[in-house]
C-alpha cells in the first residue's frame, strides 16, 4: 500500500529538466524518472502541461498525490488506471506525460519490491526470460547533433546472432570505438564530437556514414564471431517541410516518391536490416509500400505510431511496418504501453523498446524490454545514461542464467 509520494525536478543527460517521482510503501521507497525526447512525434502525449514543469509538479501534488496514497502497488497497473481517471484526457493534458510515466514507473518499481521480484518479472511474469538484441547508434546527425552531422539522425548497429547479452553489448561498444578510425580516414579534421546519444558527429554524408559503419561492423563482427546488421533511424518527420524531405547539409531535397526510391536504394546497397521512420509521421502509405518490398527487414515506426494502440492497429491493418518502437513515455503509462505491445503482436509486429535522446541514469527501460519480451532494445552504446540500461541487461542475463535466452530477429 502506498504511504506517501513525492516529486522533484532533475536533469537528463542533455541538461533538460524532467521529473523524478518517489513512491513509498511501508517497507520501500521506489523512484523513477521520465526521459525527454528531442525529435518528438506530433501525436505523442503532452510532455508537460502547457504552463511547463512547475504546472506539472503542481498537478502532481493536487491531482495525483491525494488519489494514489492508499493504493495497492502489488497489483499491476492499479496506479496507471488511477492516472487515467484523475487526468481524464487521452493526451494527459492536465498532469502531463512526464508526471504520468514517472509515477507509473515508480509504482511498478514499488510493486516489484513489495513482492520481492525483479521489475521485469513484475511486468512480464514468469515467462519473461528473453533478452533483447541491443541496437545502438554509432554515428549520428539530425536534431541530436544540432544540425552539425549528417541529415539522417542515426546510423545503428545490431548484433544478429550473439551467444549472450554480454557479447552483444561488447560487439556494439567495439564497433563504436573503432568507427572513429574510419571517420578520421575521410575527415582528418574531425575532433571526436559526440551527440546527445553518444554517437560520433562528423560532417560527412549519410552514404559515407553508412560505408564506414558497414566496414567497421564487418571487421568487428568477424573478430568477435558474430554477424552484425546495420540500420538507420531517418527520423523523416524532422526533414519533412510539408512537401519535401530537406537534406540540408547534403544540399538535396526529395519528394515522397524520390524518398521511397532513395531509402530502397540504401537498403539494397548497404543491406540494411533496420529502417526506422523513413517517411514522415502521417505517410502510412509509403511505409506500406516499402514494407511490401522488404518484408524480411525491420521496417519500424516511431513517430508514426508513438506507442499509440490506435495508430498501431491502423498501421497493422495496412501492413505499414514489420516492427514498432515502444517508448512508454510517448503514451504516458506502462499500462498503455502494454496495450500497445499486445496490439502490435496481434499484427505480428516485432517490438523495439526505446530510450529517448534526453535520458537519465535510470535502468527501468532494461526491465521494460525484458518484461515486454521485446526482440530489440534501442538504448545507444556510449554515455552513462545509455550504459546504465545496458549494464542492467548484463545483470538480468546473469540473474536468468541458463533459463534466459537471447532474441533473434531473423
Ligand atoms: P527523441 O528521438 O529525440 O525524440 O528521443 C529518438 C528517436 O527518434 O528515436
Ligand atoms: Zn526514432
């Protein structure tokens, strides 16, 4: 039973303000924080109420705190249901999504502690024993690099057949470290700048970034004995001006048709296994066309779906993707994210549980990924807020021991 709750302002790794919520029961105090995105989808829940973080904190004190004290946290999602009730809007306009998700996470943490379970078991039950493949950005551009890198936001690596989670993470770390050599070969003036998610930010074209990534991934993969796939998050809504995709640094503009051909060409040329948000967030049709041509790849919607069950159902019916990004903060509660996952599964979509570009030292996401049975976790490679989740996966793998196994996407 919840005895008390508290809230405070803290910072993300990018220096954005966010909220941390504490949930106290008789025996434990559990804490959690909300991450904060930069390339946010237009259809996400409201992050803070219109008046900002102080209004979010006031709403927590006034609307949430009095209502959740006394609730039984050992029963999953009871607090999440109460959050729906006290806010009363689909987009959490009164309390804000940040307060909602931090409260939801902290309540789940408290519930897990009250039952003596790890959080992933509390979320996923006894069958949650599968570890996700780590997908992480090696080179980055777009908004996360403040326009200083390539136009495509993320160039990603993913080990496809690692024997265990430790080897999987090691493979990504090694690729990240070694990519610097490849970058310096094409741009000797690069000074080693990294972006919000710890990816290298050289001033090179998207094609050059893919070439370097592919070479490095092959080299490291061979050494480690693991097959490595590469991919991109185009974050195309950030490029879209309403009519065309504007690749500013590369000095190119592409209409919707050209964009489709450009992406298809990249997939073939670099054998991409993963493509996220190749089109803007309302273009379900182009997603469906690309997916039809590349059924065997992970074609994933992030801003397209915003972890929203209705949008996932719409996309599922249109066969607009083969995978879905799940960012619990996009939709506001673990309960809603859980519904999003079940909906995605109805359409045979793979699950990619994801961090935000402004994230914190919290490890919650590692447990969410295992609890939801995600095939993939997208949580970067370098930087404290990224390694917090990756290191936790190593611990979860050790905890599961021979009962655990690691996912495959092909
Ligand atoms: P974010 O974007 O900056 O909104 O977290 C990350 C992503 O596009 O995957
Ligand atoms: Zn994305």
